[in-house]
């Protein structure tokens, strides 16, 4: 992170990160439903199996759609060393940090994200007993808060080692706690079942309101710890990208570490199964490994080879990913689509849903394109 010329920490925009964030968000704003609609035109077994990849696993297992949220958390961590770099200065070989403004940014962003998450969940309905308190933005806020604070308070030269040890400690501890701390009245053999897992039991005890599933929440309390590790893997990658190492070195690092995490996660899954709802340690390793490999692909295409035009639609989405997530959570874009297509869409027969979803995605994209042209970005 040290710039030898200016002796200050600098931040360089890496387009592949924006594109990857937009690619990730594309599936959330309608891409997954569109894929399912297209594949549903065929009743073949291969089409049904492929369509299942665009839905969440019911419990154990890993689908492409299960990978979407971990990838986003990974990207959140990825940008932290880059976005906080402006608060660092090097003077006389000593590290100087603008703690006041750094913490102000971190706390402000955390509060905004958490509050937006509660609003999406129905905070303004004031029906707190039936409201779901955990959520995607709430988990992002918590993971961002902890990861960003670590970057600020830990000396730069110790950050990589400290965060690596913290990740290993959390993932092993989570596995041991889930394995050997059992829910009262539940047999040992059911310690990872929906009704018998410790994470869900803690959620039932401590979280008010409605839970994601009958026995717990997929953004619950205990499972936030391994989710933090997903963000921290992103932080470590962001630190590598923010060095003066060559692009070749960075890509090799991403490939090697990505493959190692992927293999370790697959091996661990035989005793601690892949499970998004519980965010198991094996799930954390596999999805972090896949995130690294996918980032490497985007980085190679966009930042190394210079092929940028194809990624522009994703970049537009990626620059306002939180905006579209929040807006589509409180506003039905389908109302706008219906204004233009209601007169003829019923004549499209089996292509009706596909056409509607394409229009829905386009409406959302042009909304984001308008913000892009006006240089309006929600920096939450």
C-alpha cells in the first residue's frame, strides 16, 4: 500500500471489482428468475437440474445462487483496504492514521446499511413482533464494521498475519462449537439438523420477531462469525491488490489461494457439510475460494487484458449495487413494466414470463444508468 513517490497510501479504482459486484447483483435483480423461466421452457432433466442452480439449497448443499451472497460479502471486504487507504499517511517511515475521520466513515456507513436493512424488513410498518430483524444488509453492516475497524486499529505490517490467524481461529472454533455444544433435548446425531443446530437454537432464544425459517435465521447471530471470515478473505485479497506487486503476481496469488481454499473446503465438507443457512466453515472456504477464482477471471479480462466494453452493463449495476437492492426492496418495478406491456404480453404464451423479466431487468438497469450518468452513487 505504500507509494514510494508520495509516501502515502493511495487508492486506485479497479474496474474488475465494480464489474464483479454488478455481475453478482445482476442475479439478484432478476437474473436468476430469468434463467429459471428460460430453462422451464424445457421439461428435460438437465434443464430442471440447471434451473435448481438458480435457487437456494433447502439445507445442505451448494448451488450457484447460494454463492451470490458470499461473493458480495467477499467484495465488501475487498474494497475496505482500498476505500480506507486515504486515511493513511507515511511520515518519516511512521504510519499516521486519521482515526477521527476513518471511524466517522465506518460508523456512518454501518448505521446507514443497518437502518436500510431494517426498513426493507418492514421497520416502518411498526409491527415489531412480526418483523424479521436480521437481514442481508444487517449482516453486511456488521461484517463491514468489524473488518474495517481491524484495518484501522491493527498496524499495517501485522494486519495480514493477524487477520489470517483470526480467520483460522473463528472457522475452527465455529466447527467445534457446532459439533460439541448440543441443543437441549436434541440427540447428538442431529446436531446439524434444522431443528437441532446450535445456531438456530441461539437465534430462537435471543432474536425477537420472525425468523427466516421455523428454527432459526440464515442471517442469525452465531453464523455471522464465519460470514465475517468471508469478508476478511476479501480484506486480505484487497490488501494484495493494493500493493505494488505486478498484476501477474496478483493473479497467481488469487489462483493459488483460491484453489487451496476450494480444496480445503471440499475436504472439510465431508465432516462439516456445505450449508449456506448455517454458513458452515466448509461453505466459507469453498465460496471464498470460488470468489477468488472468479475475481481473478474478471481482473485478467478487464484490468490486465483491457477488455472493458463487455463489462459496462455490470459496472453500471456494481457502482450502485446497494441502491438497487434497497429500492427494489421497497418499490415494485413491475408496476412500471405493466404500464408498457399489459396490452400485449398475454399474447406471448409461454414466453410471457421471460419477456416480463427481461423488461423488469432493463427497467432497473436504465434506472441505474440514469444515476450513473448523473454521477449519483449511494456510498453506504
